[in-house]
């Protein structure tokens, strides 16, 4: 018998706000010292009343609109009661009865073509703290920095059926939310985590099988491996009776490549949801809704088509640029200044990409100003700065986005001077020091000329026109 996998995802995304959802503590806990960003409110102290961060609601609305959802004009917060050491109030403030967004649709594309994945809802909530297990001391520490950091949880319908579709769906979510600048979506930093709900059923059946949930998956590769393992486990259990499947929460061990039972899966009734009396309903009026709607960015596929039509870019170049809103903004700013979309594209897809890789930065971490990049490209095309020195200027621009390329080049001796007297002197010294290369060139070996040219350019620190240097070099060698 053939089986199909049925998958629904609950994706937790940390919003890119400066402060937490109900207090003014910093929401940026990655890399901070334990319990550095905490206060009585986010530590659940008695008598502390929450105040809703409006920016969190802004981002919740924008996320919903980006994912094709309907926005609830009145959205409320509720208490989700459960006890765990990293939840100081013994309940989580979340949304159950009236989430900010419902009934969305995200289109994905895989090797099998396009498919729409329905979004059940997007709700806003506070994150829990973090338990740090110390094996040496045989104890567990609690870090509350992450407590009350604002999240949205994107709950899909069980429309996914393979690891490939899950990967495409998660990548699409990341792209859309990053374009709207509502979230970083960096799994390695814990700002995007995923719960995978999975079951199997015979192909053609409409009845869902026994569902298991794998919690807090933080790597797409781990998610793919876990889906493949769980699918095989479920099919083996159904076909061969190797175990009795029960609805439960499981933990994925990526090192061993296996999942393990954690606890019986809770139901909504176990959490005893009820309206949080300390948080008033949020009413999204028409003016607020329209302002969020008008702030949405151009979608990646629309931007890609425009780049090909308006700027004459190839499909490949347009595809690469539109992977990140930061790359797009840099490209558009540079093109407007230098007047050459092709040059701007080449610099971004070669030199900027190389620097991002060297510095282990993601595309969205790019801070280079598009206007400044355009100015740098003009310095090169106008013959004021050599390509090699322009790379040095670009590296400095990574460290200081407000840097003026021309001023930096002037202050650091990177402007091409074309001092023929200096060039003549350097050429004579290099030629005199390497008679073998001179003889090889005269014997027809073009590479020997390039070796001499390279040494001259290095001595001149790139501060001359390559064509001028080449002519002087060839003319001088002809005389000796």
C-alpha cells in the first residue's frame, strides 16, 4: 500500500522590534549576558501590568498582509496556562480567541510545480525564557533574557506533504517576512523555530492518521531529516505493527538521527485559555490598517520581473538580487547614481558577495549604502580609482556605511595619479631587476609581460591607469 505524509507547521518567528512585547526591556538577547535584559514585568513579578508594544502589532499586521491573510480589526490577548521553569508567570500571554490574522495563503514552488499552502492563523505572543543545562555542575540555570520577546506564530493547515515542500515553504516565509523587515528569521540565532506536526495515511484517503509533533526545530536540514525519519517510523508502525502510534510530542536528536517521545500531546483544553484581563483588546481602525497596507514592499517576484524589464537584467541576475531586500535596495541606489545597472549588479554579485562570505554575514546584514556604492563604481569607470584599490574602499564601506568613497580614496592614497615620471622610474627599476622575464617576453612569452606588469602595479600600489602603464612598459622594453 502507498502512503502519503501529511504535515502542518507551527512557525515561531521573533519580531525585529527594539523592545519586548509588554515592557521596555531590550528584545535583542542574542549574545547578551544571562538575565541582562530583564525587569519585574517580564519576570512575572506580582502587581506588574503589561503595556502592549504598538510596533509588535504593526509587525503582526504586516506579516499577515504579506502572507495573504485577513486581518482581525479587533484582536485580543489570552492566557495560556502551563507550568515550566522558564515561564516565570506560570502562563504565557498569547492569542487564542481573536488572533491578529487568519485565513492566509502562501504559494510555493518545488520540483513538482506550484502549490498553495493555507495559513490557518497568525497570532502574537511572548516568548519563554531559556533553560541552560550544565552537565559539569549537574544543574540547570534559567536565563530570562528571552522572556517576553515578541513572537508571531504562523500556523499552517496540514497542506504540506514532503520535506521538499516544507523547505520551500519555510524559505518563502523567510523571504516575505524579511522583505517586510518585520523579522530576521535567522534559525542559527533562534529567531525562527518550527514545530512539525506529522501523520501518514493511505494515498487517496481523507482520514488523518495519528499525529505526532516535533518541537523547536531550528535548522531546515534537521527538519528535513526529521520528516523523513518520522514518515518511515509511522509507515513501519502502520504496516508492520512495530509500535502503537499515539498523539505525542517528540524530541529530535540530530546527532543520532532519531526522534524520542517527550510527553503526551496536549490539547487546547489542557492549557485552559481565557482572556487576559490585564491586556485590553486592540482595535485596528481603518487609518491604521491602511497605513500598514501602504507600507508593504514590492513582492520578490514582482521586483524580479521589473528588474528584467526596466533594467535589462538577465533572469539569473534578477533572481540573485531579489533573494534579499538589502541587496535590492543597494542595487537600486547604486544604479541611480552610476547609471549602469549592469555594473551595479556585477559589483554586488561579485565583490559584495565575496565580502559577505568572508565576514560570515547574511545578505540581509548588508549595510553598504547603495548611493555610496554607485559613487565608487563611478570612480572606477572614470579612471580615478583602480579596481584593486576600489575593493579596499568597499571593504572600508562595510565597516562604515556613511563613508565617502572618494574622500577615503584621497586620504589613503588610492587615487590614480598617472604621474608618468614616477611610472617611468618604476618601470626602469622592475625591468632592470628581472632580465629573464624581459628576455622571455621578447621571445614571445606574453605571460612574462604580465609578470612585469604585475610587479610594476604592485610597486605603484595600483595608483595608475593600467593602459598607461602597459604602454610605457612595452615601449621601454622595446628600447632595452
